[in-house]
C-alpha cells in the first residue's frame, strides 16, 4: 500500500479553490422524448419538435435584442399627471364658461316637430303584445291526406253496407207470398230507396 500523505503536503501541493468560486457546471442541452428511440418515424418527429423549439427560442432572443436597441435609441416619452397641464412651460388658461359658437347655434335653432310614425297593422292584443300567428304544422299535408283517405274509406264502407242491405231487402221483397205472387209493394219500397239514394248522392 502507498503511504498516506501528511496533512501539510496536501495543503501546500494542491491549490484549494476559494469559497467564492463556485464550481462551473457545464450546461447540458435539453432533450425531447426518450433518448433511446430507434431511427424511424418517432425519432424524426422528436427531432423536428426539438429543432422547432430551438428556432423559436433564437427568434425570441433576436427580437428581444432588437427591441432593447430600439427602446434605448428612442427618446423617453414625457409622463403627464392629472394636475400637470400638457404645456408645462406655458401658463394654463382658465376654462371659459362661454359656449362654443356652433353649440350656441344648435341651441338657438327651433326644435323640429316629431314626425308621426306610420300605423302598423293592428295585430296586437289590448295589452300591447303582438298576436303570434300559429306555427304551421310540419305534418299538415300528411294529416290532410290522411283525413281525406279516412273519409273516402268511410264513404266506401257506407256504400258497401247500403248495397248489402239493399240486396237483402230486394231478396226478401222478391220472395213470393203464400199464394206464389210477387210482392210489388215491397219491391217498390226498395226501388224507391235506391232512387232516393242516387238522387241524394248527386
């Protein structure tokens, strides 16, 4: 084993850094995404994101530098307070109580009479509310067609029932009586109701 160095040797041989000298750390670059990506789509994507971030940072830095130069070159703008007039060198004139001539001319003109508003169509309730028109139903045509169909079906059913009753009545009326003769009175009643039905329908 090597012999230990004495304390005196270490202090004299080595230069100790002062307490004020902080150790300088090497700045490490930033990383985007995992470091162990294989070469491919994801790696190229992360590299593109990183290069975009670097470009934006450079642009911001350049913009800040130019802005600082412009601000330093421009003369400072004076700041006015409420109690200081704009013309600090000149004495402020007291505000006059007289009106401007144009304002005086406007005030002296006679007021025009209000024009009557045109009367609207009176579609309002007594309390002044407008009466709304009923909203047209979305299925008005369909409901109208359905109603027509229903009425047509009802009419056909009534005609069918009437024809059926008429046939039955005619069959009863054509039956001969006990002596074998036709019953013309009954037949005439059936024929008369048929004629009335035909005349009433036209």
